[in-house]
C-alpha cells in the first residue's frame, strides 16, 4: 500500500513537471505582456507623470478621488431610475430563481450586491454641485449603455442567423459567407461604409427615410443618434463571429434528439427550448463573456465615426483614457481610469462565468 501511494506521488510530481514545461512559454508571455503592464499601470495610477520632464509626483489616491469625487454630492431615491428599476427587476428575478434551486448563500450575495448598486446609483451632485470629472462619468455611462444594448442584440441575431444558415440548402454556404464577410473587414473600412450610408445628403438611410416622408437626419452629428449609429455599425460588423460560434454549437447537438422530439409530437418552439438552448449553454457562455469584454473595450468605430461627439454624447471609456493620457499628458490619471475599467470587466466577467457555469452544471 505504501509503495503504491509513493508511486502515485511520483507520477503526480512527474505530471506536474511536464505540465509546467509545456505551460512555461505561455506563462512567460502572460507575465511579460499582461501581468507586468497591468502592474505598471496600477503603480502609475498613484503618480502624476510629467512627460516633458520625465518626473513623477506621488499622488497617493488623488487620481481616484478625482475620478469618483465631486462637490455637493447628495442622495435621492429618484436619481437614475432608468438604471435602478432594471437592476431591481434583476434582483427580483435572482430571488425567484434562487427559490427554485439550491445555493441560497450565493443568491443572497448577488441580491445584496445588486441592491448596493441600486443604492449607490442614488448618489448624484446636488443643485449647485458637480462631479470632479464629468467626462469620466459620461464615458462610463455610454460604455455601459453600449454594452447593455449591443450584447443581447448581437447574441440574439447571431443565434437567429446561425439557425437559419444551419438548414440544409444549396445557398447555405453563400449565406454563411455573406453574413461573416463584414467581420473580416478592418474597422476603417467598416466605418467608412457606414459613414457613407448615414450621410445626411446622399446616404442610403436618408433615401429610405425620405421615401417614408421623414426629414433628413444627420445621425453622426446628433446627440440622440450618434451612439445608436455606432451600435448599429458594430452589430453589422461583428455579428458574423457570433454566428460562426453558434453554428458550431448547433452542429455539435445530436440530430437524433430532434428526430425523437418530432416523433413525440414536439413543436419547433418546444424543441428549441428543450434541446437547442440547453445544447448551446457552453457556447452561449463563451459568446456572452467575449462579447461583454469586447464591448467594454469599444474604441475604433467610435473614434472614427463620431470622435466621441457631438459634445460628449458618444464618448466611451477607452477614448477618454486615450485622450487623458496622450492629449492631456496625464498618464497617472489615465492609468487610474484603465485600472477601473479592468476591474469592471473582471467583476462582470467573473459574475457571468459563475452564473453560467452553475447553469451548465445543473
């Protein structure tokens, strides 16, 4: 027995050494290109760097106070209701979900976090107050709006198109190529196409609205339409990638399940809910996480199409970081904003993975 245990121990150490040998190149790359830059950005966020003199002044937490602080801050129950009501509904949905499944501790934790967020959104500048950095809050709001609106649309459209092109037919390959083609185009080409389509004088959008009797709209120079125009462009550009992922997931589902469901008289909707959706859980997890991470990092199409304008109506976080660090030469403050963005992406991604993994395991 003792000899067998010692043999298992030597085998485990040998497997561990072999794994370390294979993983070492990737660990080195991760340290050099990911961990070191993140650590350096975190270090720089506590300093004020002067690019001209190459000197650094220790700021402590001043950059973070500049970001989150303000004057005459107050709290009210009616502040940001359009954000707080959906969060309250989400908390209610989590409670209902928790009553049907085990894991009351996790449910209470998530509900507590959501309620704290609801309470925190009640903080706002008073009648004579303001945030220290209003551009940061505008950029954060637009980034979250972009993510919340574009992510479900991209997932739903990607799944819908994947189901359509998954059907056998002579034109199936043509449709797959047509839907995926925009994804291989560079951002400069994509934005130029949509700038032309949305041109208020000769664009296709104006011709369509003119046929309906709607006056021309300068979409990219309108505070109400600039961000939706960027979202529309992004959906057209990137939905092909989600289509490919969902299509691979659909083709991995055993077709005999659909045949058995048809023999039992199940409708298409029942087959979709009970076979397709469970079969795509892991693909959906991958699509959701990658889509959220990509949406939080949106920059190229915004910078080329609207430059964050008009005013700050379409400004996003990455562009604000770029302008703060490069244009305003405030590298320390830009690093602090980058760290906040990184923390936001990590928290959202970990919560998504935790929930979706529980669903996949249940």
